[in-house]
C-alpha cells in the first residue's frame, strides 16, 4: 500500500486521469480489501487462542503469503 501511495504522490494529480486512474484505484481497493481480510483473520485467531481453555495452540499456522 505504501509503495502504491508513494507512486500516486510522485506522479502528481494530473497523471491520474482516465484509464490509469481507474486501474490504480481498482488495484488499491483490492489490496485494501485483502489487507482488511487478513487483519480480520488474525484478530479472529488471536481471540480464539486467548479464549481457548488449553491456551494458545502449539500447532503451526499457515505460512505467510504475499499480498498483491
């Protein structure tokens, strides 16, 4: 997200007319949705681990994946 926003700033407002603007806006929305879903999943897992009578699980989680 930071890289995408840095590119927007570097290009200036005039560069974001038309199709390029639509493509970047769509990409940023998709990345934001993926990041939100990932954070929601992390919070859910943390809440479940904290409320488990046996405490946090020793089982490994899913490996991290790249977003984007």
